[in-house]
C-alpha cells in the first residue's frame, strides 16, 4: 500500500467503517502543500473494495492537478463511499461521513460528486464545517458546465479555426447535473447535438427541449461529430474506444477520461485533440474553493470564464512543442508543485508560437 501511495504521490489514506449506519468510506488526501485537500464525495456501487480504492487514488490525484492549474488555494483529495447493497438510512450514513470528515481536522474539505447531492452535504454540514455544496444555491455543477463550454469554445477556435459554435456537431455522453446545462449552452450557441444517457427520460427531455438526436449509449463515442463531450464516469478513452472515435476534439466534464497516460498519445497519433479533463472541468472546483473562502460571485465567474483562455494558451503551446496537451498540463502542474512555476505564455507569446508553427509546417496531428 505504501508503494502505491508513493507511486501516486499521495500523502495519506483514511479507511472508515461505521457499523451503525453501514458506512464504508475511503478518503484519499493527495497533496496539501498549497492548502487543505478539496474534493467531492462519490457514492456509487463498486464491484469491490479495490475498485473503490483505485477510484479514490486516481480522483484525488486529478484534484491536485486541477487545483494547481486553476490556481486555487487548496490541494487535492477525494472521498468514496461504497453504496450499501441492501436497505440503509441515507441520513445516518452521511451523518457518520460528516463525523469522519471532521475527525481529519480540516485536512480534507468535502463536496458533491457522482451519487451525492446538496442534501447529502447539508447533512454532513451538521457534523463538520469542512464541507461545501450544502444547498442548491451552492451546487458547483452549473459552474463546471460553464467552464467546459468555455473550453470547447477555445478548442474549436484553435483546432478548427472557427469563431463560434454555430452549426458545430457535438456528441454528449451523459445528461446529468453537468451534461444537461452544458447541452443547453451548446444548443443556445447554435450547435447540433447528439445525446446519450442511460436514463431515457433525460434523453427525451433533450430531444424535446434542445432538438437533440438520441444515440445509443454504447455507441455515442463512435458518433461522427466535431466534438465528443464525455460527461459520465471515467475511463471512456481507452484502447477499445479510441480507434472508434469519429471526432476531431474530445472536451468533456468527466473525471479520469483517459484509461492511462498512453491513451493521450494514442489520441494524438490519430489527430484527435484532447482537452485535459482536470483543466476543462475545473469550474466546479473554482466555485467550491472560492465560495468556501468567502469570495464574491463576480470573482468566481471571472475565474471560471478564464478556463477558456487557459486552455487556448495550453493548446497553442502544445502545438508549438508538438506534444500532447495532457502531457504538457501534467508537466506544468508538477513544476508548480515543486516550486518551479512555469506560467503559461501570455497572449502575445502564444500568438507568436502559433505563427511559428504555421510557418514551419509543423503540426500537432
């Protein structure tokens, strides 16, 4: 276990079982050098404890990268609760989780994630102050959607040379708390939508309200489109799905989209441009972080909108160096954590780099 933690750079792992409520939880704290670990609480069915542990380790590391590149004063962490197979008292379970969070003394701040909602975090808040997303007004999902929308605009601008999204074809996997508001933004911007979700009611709503075309969930990644937008669970980009992709850009809100780092290079070899998930989906983290620290909404909105500019410069720098945006983003995050902050180039530098690429005939694809 310590070798696993060392390999991933994790600081601590916390396992907790509460027989009275049935709680079985893991909290992974990846890095607190920049502040307490902030990350959501995932509550889903896992095939076994090892799968839950792997999720906590991968997601917490991703939260550190996200926090660094979003420049918020926290580190990365993640909690996973193994969903009981039989009947359980949800309020008692999340009360027990709140006591667990409080026992860590502020090293970990919780928030919503897959399978949890603001009502759950409101229960947690009765037992600890180290929590956010405690009401509908504090739901970070719309902010995640805003950041992904700005990121798609940036990717389309850089890679497709388009000034707007009108007529763009977009395939969206998942129409949940993030996927649906993102779909609405894309529709309002003039994009043509293909949508998939395991919940047929969500798909029907998108068809009726947004004029979307329904797609079978198992085939949405293979839909011919300009942009594929994964908004479900992770590992959608893997050796089995990547050869079937029929898009030019992948830019979505799901965490851990890549099965492993080599998948970023497989995308690059196919000429498919990938927006690193922990950069494009940082809007929710930005909201949770700044709201927790009492910052005004205007600051939150400005910082979330800047995700687009951050990605635009990242893409242009990746083009100039003929490297994957994923590899470049990881390199930059590591440099910041090690105290060697290598800032993104300013707009003038990025434009000059892009001109050099065009003039030399070099190509990211």
